[in-house]
């Protein structure tokens, strides 16, 4: 099933907001980091496919919409949490960005509990 996992990334308290050049760099690092990943090994060796990602950066952080194909919502959320944690490594030092919330829903047209047909 296809899930859309939303990740809200905020700069750490006390860190100045990102200027336009920093935001452009953050977009490039996030997009390139996510684009370099095809699949994620989920729990019990179950694979989660990363289908697409949308990155929006604002002065106080970033908002990610990550589309994944997973057997269950829990696998989708765990996989995205792990991947975003890795992708954020270069940004943590440079901008103080930290993922704060993960929210999920099934993709439009997908019915909960029904496997996605290919």
C-alpha cells in the first residue's frame, strides 16, 4: 500500500532562522539525500520502497512529504524516520535541523487495508 509520511523538521531553539542561501542548500541536501535512496530494509527484512518525496523549506525548518510503498503504516513510518535521520546528519551541524513529528496517511485513491495493485 502507498503511504504518505509527513515529517516536520524544525531548527533547534535558539538557532537563527535560515537565510535564503541556507534554505537553498537545505533543499538541495534533502532532495539529493532522499533521491539517492531506492528502498529501505524494514522490520523482519521487509522492504519499503521510497517512491517520491516533496521538500519545502522555510526560514524555521522544512516540511517533507515522503511517499512509500509498505505492507503496513508502522513499517512506513519507521522506515521514513530512519531515512530522514540519516539524510539530516549533514544539516544538523550546519543548520541545527531536527525532525520533530511524523504523521502519515494513505495516498489518495488507496483504500486502507487493501494492497495496492500494480
